[in-house]
C-alpha cells in the first residue's frame, strides 16, 4: 500500500515548507509596505472602475438610457428613505409603548 | 506470540487502508459535488421581531432555570450561525441546556437600504428596541447582554451611551477596543489613508469579498494548510463534516454597511476613540467608564483576527466594580466552537451569568 508511506511523507515535506514559509509571509503582510501596496491596488481598482463607468455612462446617456452609476445613486437614495422609515417606525413604537405605560390622566 | 501478531497487524492495516480509501472516495465525491452539506443553525427558534434586515430570534426551550434572559448581539461582518454551528457543537445549545432563556439579534444581509446606516442606528436604535422586545416577551425588567466580535463593540457603545439601559450584565467576546493593535486589518486604513469610499460596492456597502480577502491575508498559508489537513483526513467523516461547516462559515461573509464602515474607520480606527476618549455618538461624548454593570471580557490568546493587545485593554476601560477577564488559549472561532469552547469558554460564561442570575427565575 503506497498510501501508508506517501501521506506521512508528503505531510512531513509540507510541514517543513510551511514552518519556513508561514512566518515570513505573515511578517510580510504586517509590514507598512504591504499595507501601502494593498491601499494602492484598492485605489487603482476603484479609479479604473470609475473611468470605465464614466465612458459607458456617456454612451448610455447619449441614447437617453440610465447608466450603472444612476441606478446606484437611486438605490442609495431609496436606501436612505428606507432608513428614515425604519427610524420613524421605531420612534412610533417607542412612543406607543410610553403611552401604554403612562398612568391615566387624572383630569381625563 | 510475536510471530503471529505480524501477519494480523499487516492484514488489519491493509483492511484499514481499504476502508479509508473507500471513505476518502466517498467524502471526496461529497465535497466535489457539494451534496449533503451539514445542517447549520438548526436549534429551533422563533423570529419575534424584525427591523429592516435585522431579526430578533428567540430560541425555544422548556427549561428556563435562570434569569433575566440573555440577549446576544452578533457581529456586522459575518453570519451568526457560527454560534449554532452544528448539533453538539453549538454555543447556543450549551446556554439553553444550562437553563438560560436565549435571544439573538441577527443583522441579516445588508443591502443598499442599509448603506446609510451609521453606528448610532445599531447602538441607539436597534439594540434598545431589541432589549425592549426581549423584556416584553420574557416579562422582565432587565437582560444580560452578550456581544461577539464587532457585536461586542456595538454592545460596549450601547452600554456606554445608555447608562440607564436595563442591563443586568455585559459580556464581550473577542472584542477590539485598541484599534491600533489590530495589525494588518487596521494598518491598511490607518497607515495609508485609504479612503473607505474606494472599496465600497455598487450598493454602498463594503462587499463581502473584501472582508474575506482581508481575513485570508492575515494567515496566508492557512488555506493551503486546511486543504492539506483535509487531504490527510479525508477518510474521517466527522472531520470532513466539521471542515465543511467551518470553511463554509469562514467564507460566508455579509456586506458591511458603508456609512457605519466609514464611521468605524475614522472614529474607532484612526482616532482610536475607545482608547483616547474621543468617542462621539449622536453628538454626545461617550466613555466606556460609564459602563457600571457586572462585566466579563473573554479573549483568545491565539486570536489572529482580534489580537490580544487589541481586546485586552477593555477591562481597564469599563467603570464596573464587578468586572472579570477570561484569557483562553484559543483562536477567534475557538472561543465559541470546538473543544476549548465546550470545556472552558462556555462553562465560564455560564458560571459568570449563573452567579449573577436569579435561580428558578420568575418573570412576574
């Protein structure tokens, strides 16, 4: 049975590599340079997306069609409305609760 | 007779290898096809309140021996079923068996409707409303509050901003307070000036894949090691089931609401407001010293997501006279799942709550 020999042998080899490599990689991701490269890539990805979005938006707007950023803006505006409705609902519930807990008005 | 034991041993080894090879093949097919995924989050529960995407769950139990009830507030970046992973390996199950009445505030999956949510929406609105719902449902005037990971931050902010909130005790697990000690997760924003806006998705939230990549980058070899471990123990049904449950959860993140993410990066990370006393919520200056209820902090010494130096200072920041810290030789997930959780974390939390609870709790 080759398995009896091969699995522990492969495992041993992997562990040896992992023991040497893992601390170095973990130290690398903790460097300031790694953080800067990550930030740079995130920024580049975002501006590349913005550029592409602007070009496609121009083309769609020329045909009187809404583009991705228009839809995103609408979705966010709807989201803000939804948030306000949620807040109002909570305030109403709290108001109703307080009314229930208040003793009846003596003058009433 | 040593001469007889050798052939028996060889036959046994061959038989064992044949059985293992068959199990490897069976489990390999299950993994490749994605069939028979382990059931997760199965403890019976009822949704007793909804608020946007958030839901308040009440776990069913016929054996409440302690009160007031326990309300768990989960993190904003991952799924709450890690606390109820599989039958027999469930934080919730342990709490119910111990006789507690357990509620969980799950934030659901945020979408564009949540992009404008600020920390105040959680701390000053949703959590107080959920506490009121629990009190009403249980017929009590107080709750024990427990926060896990970023849920712990939310509970700290709530308790600090609402000194008259009806809290009986507060427990936080793997909860960062010194954000300068977060390591690479924090450095990407604090050391580079990266604008959160640049990582937001079309829905205005931080996409789940950003969170996933960020967590994965902390231990670059971990994923490969997981696959090697799996290959080695592919014959072990129990291991494979646990692997599928854990890896499934670890890759199952949810979007982080954009406005809350911006606020967290500026106030909690760059200003390190929990440590420097520059915490402002809803226009009010807030300090963790305002927390005076019985307090327990649980942290993992091998936690690579929230390192011990990031979570340890909380015990000195809260103003409670009755405060305790539990340091465990565990990782971030090991606090709630697995052997350390079952033998140390959960019994300690249960004991902490038991000592501060009313036995045979009568809500009336």
